[in-house]
């Protein structure tokens, strides 16, 4: 089911539901090769969200700033390749939302434990702003904040649950957004731990 949040921004509710077990397995395997870590922001704060990446480029932050790198600074190795299923899911979701030919080269994996949050920010480190961003929610529900083109604009908030996929492009590509501190809750499947994962697919380098 499709909800339009803003021009160019679409939520596909439950779009990834059938892939949830496979996605959890992939996150476990990927995070063995490239462990989750808490990055430092340029202002010296440590992020409460744990992060890792797969694909040709991975998003990192340190005292020098935000950027994409081909290798994991923790291990010195290339980021693990993006599994074909992940790439396909991102491409299918973007075409379902009206963007054809999405070809992501980066997948950021965010891990939220209860209390973890993502403060309001813009995603503007990608060279090719004509490509959308696709995000997939897994595990515990979260309250997503969606603002305007300035930090001051009031945010709309909407809940994201396991299997929801968001596609952002066009006019909403540079909108401020964030995630409220994760509330502890009963996981959607009793076998899961109290955690939320979010996969964010991006095209970083020019095609
Ligand atoms: C809205 N992650 O990693 S991506 C991020 O739930 C990030 O972890 C969120 O924001 C999370 O940068 C969700 C959703 C998203 C991504 C890009 C956007 C929303 C966006 C660009 C413009 C507007
Ligand atoms: Fe973001």
C-alpha cells in the first residue's frame, strides 16, 4: 500500500515483508565482516546509532567530516559487496514508487537499540542528486521525523514498522529528516531481539 508523504516521497507499507527473515540473515552475515560501530561526528559527539555498510562505497563520519569511502576504516578492507537480493529489492521498490533505473552503489545499515536516535539532518553527500534514496525498516517500530528544506520548519512525524520501504526523490531529496529515540517494545517476531535496523540505499558516484 502506497502513501505519499510529500512531492517525490512515498512509503510502501509492508513492501519488504516477505524478505524480512532473509534481510536479518544478511545483516548478521554482513556485520561479521564489517562490524557495527558508533561513529564520531565532526563536532565530537558519538552517534547512538550503530552503523556499518555494504556495497562499493560506505558512509562514514569522523573528526574530518562526513564522506563515503571504498574501504572500512576499522578493518582496512573493502566494504562487503551488496548482496544481489538487496540491490534487487531497492531497485524494485524505487520503480514501484515511480523511479526507474535506480542503481545503488552504497547501502548504509543503521542499528537502533532502545534510546538510539538520529537527529534532524539532510542527506547531501551524494554526487548524483537525481537518484532517489530507498530505505527499508526492520525490527522494532520507530517514529520518523520529516521536515522541510530548513531545520526550522516543523516536522511531520509518522510511524515506520517492519517491512516498510520509503522512497525519496525529486523535490523531497534534500528535506530534513530524523528518527525519534527508539522506544523499547515487543519485537514483531518473538525470536528477534529489541532492535531496529534500517537499510538505506543510495547512488553516491556519478554514473
Ligand atoms: C528524507 N536513516 O541514514 S532513511 C540516514 O531510519 C537516515 O535510519 C533513517 O536518515 C533511518 O541518513 C531513514 C530515510 C531517508 C533517507 C533520505 C532522505 C529519508 C529522507 C532524504 C530526504 C528526505
Ligand atoms: Fe538521512
